[in-house]
């Protein structure tokens, strides 16, 4: 797929070619320079967002039945 900047640059070049003595020629030349500078520019790295606090696992609680089960197992 063709990028929008390439299509715009092509339209500006066509205008400058077909209307070299038009009153807007200087404005279109400036616009063409800006478009070419955008093509040469490197894309900026995306900012990495961090979360507020790290996730923590829920602590396991010992149930009272496990202690009772251990005592019963020792008795038998």
C-alpha cells in the first residue's frame, strides 16, 4: 500500500511541473522540502509504560483442618 506522504509529494511535484510560474510555487517548494525531511526522519521509539506496583501472589493460609489431620494420623 502506498503511503499518504508519497501521494502528497507526487501531487506537489505535479503542481510544480505543470505550473512553474504560479503565485503559490514558493509555498509548494517549502512543502516539498518538509515532505522530504519527513521521509528521511527515523521513527521515534515508543515509550514503555510501567505499572504502578509489581504484582504479588496471594499468600497461602494454613487451614486448621490440616493440623488436626496430622494429629489424627500420628495417633493411629
